[in-house]
C-alpha cells in the first residue's frame, strides 16, 4: 500500500500538543505517528488523505499553537514491517510483563509475555496511558471476573486480563483497523475467551461486568460514563485513562454523579488512570 508522510511543524513542540494532534489525526484516517525534533510525522494511505480535513482540523485545533505541514509521497513498500522494525521496541514492566513482536529477541524471564503484531495501531504499551492501565491490571484481583475493555486497540489490555484469570471478556473498538488487529493478536496469544466487537458504547446491552476498562479520551469518557455505570456490577470497578491530571475533577464529578465512588489515581508524565468502584 502506498502511503503519504505528512510532516507537521509545531510551535510549541510539546508532548501534550503532539499527543492531541496525533489523536485528532487518527480520527481522520492517519494510522501511525512519530515525534520529531520539529513536531510530528504522520502517515496515511494515499487513498485516504484529504487535505481539506487536515486544514479544518488545524483551524479548529483546541490548543494555542502554530502548526504547519508538508506532504511527502512514500515509495510503495510494506510500511507495517518497516514501522515494526524501526519503532516498535519491546515494552517491559518490571519483571512482570513483556510485550514484544515476533522479530524481537527477548532476554530475561517474565511472568506474562504478550506477542503483539501492532500493524501501526495504538495500544502497543508504549504510551503512558496504556502502561498505566497495565499496571492497574497487574495489581488487581481478576480471577473469574467478567471484564469489558472499551477502546481496546490492539487488545493488549484484554489479553493481559485474560492471562490474569479474567473471564469472560468483551473488547470493543470503534476503529475497523484496530478491530481486525485485535482479532489477530488474540489468536497469536492463544486467547479464546475474548469476544471482539467493532463499535462504541451503543453496543452495550444487558450484559454486566465486574471490571470495566476505558482508555480513550476525556470527551468520550465524559460522554459514556453513564453507559459504563449501567453495565457495571455492584462492587465492580471502572478504571479509565486517556486524559491528564488536570482533567480528574471533571472525570470524578461525572463518575460520582452516576453513583460511583472515587478510589485512587496513578500518574506517568501528567497522564493518569483513575479507578472508581460501584458499591
């Protein structure tokens, strides 16, 4: 497949700004992102590029910034393979967890080892929010508990939850690319108790869960907290990430407004995960 590289020059060139930019670009078809010394390089299939959508996104960008861009047509090659080899490095969390791809040489012993073929999707474990959610899972008692993973991406959280004894598991993502990648990754790891669906909170019905994970973004979480509470069992736990420490008051107010009780938060580089229970 032939790709276009769009090079964004950002002033200021901060991690917060490029994170927000990549998240918004992902919503209009961009598939992978690399931070640079001047901003962000973003990649999209040639057939999916709309400069009009890019211009509209930048004109409505929520942060104060000066962002310009230029386009470079890439030669036709297997960019998934190139991206994996050059940018996807193993993710290690203490001696508990290693996330790797088939071409990595893994040293050391880990309690859990997850094989991920990322296909340029989010959720390989590199982002702070994914690591925060994985650390939460490693601390939780999951044996025999039903679990819902909203915005599952590569399904790495659902796979880890399964390895730690959660069952049954439902994983949902609105993105078609993520859905198919999640299907592949569950097969790679021999996981057979994860049901995968493409869509959003509208798919939630009568089934309820002991644990709900939602690593998405602030606005979607605020919109869908009520839906999550409706399918959360008594004494269940809702863990959310995808937002910054300064967003906690808004998230907490929305959750407590639905009868949830605040538990704790964890933080990496101002990104946070927040846990609530339903008593």
